[in-house]
C-alpha cells in the first residue's frame, strides 16, 4: 500500500522539490502551501502517514499547529516532522510533540532516512 505524506510549506520551490523527491521514493504526496482553516479537514480526509510541517508558515508558527494536532484525539497519532531554516527550532521541536526536525536547506539523503525511520 502506498503511504501518503502531507507537506505544508508556504515556499512553492520547497514543496515542489520535496514532492518530486518523495514521489520518486514511491510515496503519495499531498501539498498545502499555507495554513488555513481547511488544513485540519484535509488531514482528516487524506489520512496521511506523515506530515512535514514548516515552522514559519503564512504568519503562523508550525510548532503551535503541531502541538494542536498532537492534542487532538483524531489525528494525534500522525507523525509530524518540523522543517525549518530557523535552526533554533531544532532544539525544542519535541516540546511541541513533533517526531523529528529537518533543517533547511535539507540534505536529500537525511530527508529520506528520517521519513523511512518514522514510517517504515
């Protein structure tokens, strides 16, 4: 069964790059270029096995979004990896319930390794 990954990032070039890489690895990829009121519905509808979530997205803090998702009974078991060029966020990502952190610019091998480790 093909595993689904949801990528939420407001940088189209990042979305397209990660999507292309992950599709080559055999994943179904759904992208969202902003955080809005429909994000939660999208998560419920597509039931991703993993969410890659930008820390600074459309004037929102991805860490807060992560924390909200991790406290919701319907979606709390979905692993979330925070992605950011803001390196101080790498020190406290677990405080928000995130299952991992990937720094931008990302290393493709590290990205694939972390994803496979979480959703083997």
